[in-house]
């Protein structure tokens, strides 16, 4: 690695460190960074998929910071992600030496030209060293686009990939690895050598035959097998949520309790963690679980926010300290506690009381499109997202429907639909194209009004639309009219109206209805 660092070409520097799982990739990389790039004044951007990998990297730097050469007297390291306890992206500072961040966070920051991240890149003055943990994922389109963009910003950037499997499962994308890492593998050691040296344990595999059948059809199975990819999420979810299968897993542990001893299970979903804990407790085993999750239907914000990192840490510490004993009279010193792992990062959100106040203030309607039917489809959105530093205070919240608040709508943009006048000084280059009404809804004037309000308000980045007039028959059926609030330039929309009309007519025809309108007039 030292030779690669000192002799790599001036541009397109990229190499891969290959060590088996548990072989010390993170420790080795941090040791190398401390002795070389950080001692030479480089800024380091460390990218990983999960918050566990981020925290592992942070802990490794903490142990090796003494390797950084003098005269440096201060070392600033920051962990950035959406996880509670990590810094948000808007906290990044130019004085930071190392930013350890989730890939999704940096992809978003790069795509939105986040000011704080841009300042960090500028502060490197071309001396940027990027570490990509689990580098075999780097050929994925969004990740390789990120790396290419970083290279464009910093042509002399060094890129170090860490992986146990230096291949990519998708044949079409496999050729991207040598393009992203031109010097390819710079060091590799096989697992058998580390086992022989006593660094890694030898795995012992035990096969358990089950009769459980996953719920997917033959076509899904053939598509999966034919691509040789990882098991699809739908199948994993089906397996993980099967109570019958989880009862079987718990039974396997109980039958071999004396042999397995203190045990950790890595589960696929938080629901599976709970089901396994419940199944073990029924069999007399003291069990607990650590995870963080955002439930699809949790009932309340408080319920989603309930399991915080402190609670998980308490459970894990009890496991380390051996404080939990098995039931049925087992000796506490020989207990067999049982744990599962986290699935996803939690999100702290406004309380239910605050959400109700916001929705009541906004008249229980979406401020973007005007939807006011099913209250269950209404959400409370941050005008300035937490991604940009926005908080959960009343004036920073607004009511939107799921469609207007989704990725195809406002997303993580800073837009207030509580305002009726745009803050833009020039016309946007394109008109947003949300999904038009389909099926029987394509006949409804009310649905088309929602569509037009959503489209135009997203275009002006405010609640610019005052009224929409769509007739059911006659001239008003052929000629739709839209009036904007004062201060919004209707001329900005004129170049986009032909395409908008064509899109509406095609959607109506696909649903089996007469093509309309022939004309849309916008006034203010």
C-alpha cells in the first residue's frame, strides 16, 4: 500500500485492499492513512453503507491517531449520516481532517451541491483521499457516478477500495471496477492464511433442513436464479417475517443450548428480532434484541422514536457483562443470553401533538396540491429539511400529501408551500412531471386539478396556483383555465404548456376517455 501511494500516477489513482471478513480491513486502512496521507496533509473522505461501518472506522481512527506525524497538533474527525448520534451533513466544517459518511448522505450532498460539503472539498486543495468501504458495490450506477464526480472536482484524488470480494455480481457492471480502481488489487491475503496465523477463527457450518416455502412465484424465482444476484428483498422479507420459521430457529438454539453457549444472531428484519426473542422467552431463555427501525405503520412518532441508541447500548452492555441469566434455575454465571442485530437507522420526527397542530393550522389539506380527503394520506413535512439543518419547530413544518412529499415531489428541497409568491428570480428550465391520474381517475376534473396544482406549484416552488377551472362538458371542458397569485410570472409556463397538454390528453386516452383539453390558459 505504501508503494502504491508513493508511485501511483498523478491522475486516476485507485487501488483495492482485499482482506477476508474479520481480517482487519478497517484497521489496516486507518493505520495506512495515519502514516501516509494524513501525515502529508490530505483530507480523507471515508464512505460506507451502514452506520455500524461508520462507527467501526471512527473507533479505529481513535486508536491510531498517534501515528499522524508532527507538526500537526489537532485532528478533527466527524461521522456524518442520518443516524441519531451522528452529525448531519450541514455540520461539516472545512477544518475537518476526516469525514466518515454514509454513501447515501454524500450522494445527496454531491447531487445537491451542499454548501458545507463543497467547502470541505475546496479545503482539501486537491489533496483528497477517498476510502470506499465494501468496494465491490462501487460499480452501482449511483456510486460510480459519485466517484466520477469527485474525480472531476479533484483530478488528483486517491481512491482506496476495501472489500473481501473484489468482483461484481452483475456482468454488465463488472468492467467498472478496473475503471474506478485502475491499479486494481494492491494487496490481498486469503482467509486460510489468516486462519493459519490464528487471526481468524475457522467457521463451523451446521445445516438445518426446513420445510418452510417462501411466497414467490416461478417467474420471480427464475429471474433471481438467472441473474446470480443476492436474494431479493421481497424473498428475504417473506422468510424473516415467517413466525413458523422463526419458531424453528428458536427451537434449534434451545435443543443445543449447552453447546452454543452465549450466542448472537444476525437477523434480517427488526420484526424477526422481536419474533425470535418472543419464541426464545417462551422456551425459557432470557433473550433481548437490539435494533433501530422505522415502522411502516407504527401508530405514532413517539413509537418510532422509542428505541434509541442508548437503549440498544444498555442491552448490549448487559450481554457483555453477563448480567442476564437463563430461566429454569440455570446458574447466572453460565447463562445463555441471545441477541439480534440492528436493521436500519431511526429517524427522530415531530411529536404527534405537534403534527396535529400543524395539520389543523393548514386546514387538514395538502398545501401543494390541495388534497383534503383521507387524513391518513397527509404528512407533516419539514420546509427546510433536517438534511439542510432544519428543525422540528412549528414554523418549519407544513402539511403535504404523500405524493407531493415524495421523491417525485418536494423531496429534500427547501420549499415552503405556505407562501403564495415564488422566491425565484429566473424561470426554471423544466416543468416537473408528476404521475398523471390513471384509470377512472383520469376522467375526474378534481384529480386533474390536483395534478395541475402539484405540477405548477412545484415549478414555482411555492403555492402559486390560486384557482383551476375545468369543465365537465362544453367549452370549459376543452379550455382549462388557471389563475396564479400575484407575483408569479405566467410567461414562465408558456414554453411548457404544449407538452403539458399533450401529456394530459395521452393520459386520458390511455384510460379510455376523450382527449382533452385543447388549450390551457394561465393568468395572474
